[in-house]
C-alpha cells in the first residue's frame, strides 16, 4: 500500500491535463475553420495563446489546425458539389412546353 497514493495522484493530474488539452484542441479546430493565419484570425491567435499557456504540445496544436482546415475544405467542396448537382438535375428535367 506504499505507492498507491502516488499513482492515484498522477492519474488525477493526467485526467486534468487531458481534459484541458482536449478543450483547447477543440477550440483551435473551430477557430482554424475561419483561417489558419493567427495574424488574420484573432480567435485562432487567442486559442493558441491559451493552449501554449497550458503547455499543449506543438504537434497537438499543429494537428488541430490541420483538422480544422481539412473540415473547412471538405465543407467547401460539399457545398460546391451540392450547387453543381442541383443545376444538373434541372437540366435533366423534361420541359413542359
């Protein structure tokens, strides 16, 4: 029973850190959807500052930014595909005249 308290203490600290990290990753991901340049995106700059203060790893921050950009690109492609498909569906409809 000697070192159980130490393992429990480390587990609690790890849970706190992972909860904070996931919070900042989510914030960075959402902010990156508006643009990846912190100089032009104030929300992203604020999120990055907060994450750095909480000692979030650089690679985790980079992955979060890339994830946000990938979602933005996917959403843009989806919207353009939907617009293009609606035009092609109208051209296939028979004319009533």
